[in-house]
C-alpha cells in the first residue's frame, strides 16, 4: 500500500490498516500541537514543585484516581477502541533484565494510549510530560497516573532529574512518548526527541519499543464508536540495550535511530515519511 496524501510517501505491509478520519496533519513540523492548550490554573514548575510526591495525600489521590478514572477508562479502551496486545511474551522472556527498570518508548496517537500501554505492560509507569498538561483539564488524572512535568527552569530541572534518579534506583519503569505531541490516529512514526535515550544511557537500562497500530472497526465495535475511528493494537517489541562503552552522544543517537526503526517495523511501516530525528532550526 502506498499513500501520497497528507501522510506523505507512506508504504505499509500488506494487510496493515490505515485509518481515514478526515484529519489533516502538518507536513513541516512533527512537534506541532494539534489541540490548543487551555490553561485553567497557574502552576510554577520550578524547584519548589513536588516532582516525586511521597505524601499521604498523593497516595490517597492516586488510589482514588485508579477507582474513579483509570478503571472506567481501561473499560472504555476495550469497549470503544477494542484494545488488543501483542508481544506479551517479551515481558516474560526478559523478566530478569527488566527488574532494574526500563524506558519504554511508543508513538503518541490517541488520548488513552498511556493507559493502554500501562495495561499492556502490567506495570506502574512514570511518564515525563509537557508542563502544559498540568495546567489544563486533565491535570489531576495525569499527575496521579504517573505524569511528571518537564520543568521550566534549571532549578526545576535539577529536582526533575533527582526524581527520576530516585525512581531508577527503585527499579521503576519509565515511559516516554518521544514524538512529544499527540496526533490522533496518525499512522507514520514522527521524529523522536532525545530525552528517552539519554535516560536509558544514563541509567543503563533497556529501551522497550512499543507501537500503537490500528485495525478496521467491524462487527460489535460498529456499535461502540464512529466507523472512522480505528480499533487499537499495542505491539511490544524486543528490547534494545545501551552500549555504555560508547560515548554518550554517539550511543544516544544510535539508540534513537534503532528505536525509531523498531517502532516503524512494529507498526507495519515499510517506508516512513519522517526521519528518526528532526532538526527544528
């Protein structure tokens, strides 16, 4: 299948489904925000912000969030998006290697993909996110789902790094949407930013590539959602291990390229219109 539309030149494996929601996507800026951010509250993401909150209040609200938000939306993921998982055997195969932590990376393409990935991995995830997510309507559930805002100054960045240092020392699983922005039901894999791969190198933990792929809405699912909305398949790939004998800059670039290629393959993409990395200058 070869498509020359606003997807650019995209070639897919036979049988791979390409959604047609009627959406238009940018062709010159892969990091563009397609949904305007609405700021509902003022929050300072400096060194006073609790990037890793161990308070009783946080634990209580985290528990409430799982009952009030995450439980129902796991159900919505199944009923509306027909979420399926492929590659769960990878988690068993590398169980020992994952005990000290991982950095999972996926394409970012619908609102509830973080929940679908957490369910696929069966593990609590900690997710660095754009700080604008924590000033809008989704701030509460994103914070208690494991979201940690990327700060706005050097003092905040120090505390942010300390939070992830602590999480890594505890064997936490970190997830990064390396495309940065959510483009709903976009098929190509956009360029990645370096943060996830810098973390994997720093902490010497494997990267776990994950692809969100699509299926045509059929049968029962015609009753649970609009026909143009695709069903979702979460595909888990083989881990990619950093080589700490190589210089950091060289190995981070190599990890980025390998992970981008792996996610394209998992998504059923033979020819992708975007490069692995994009120069914003």
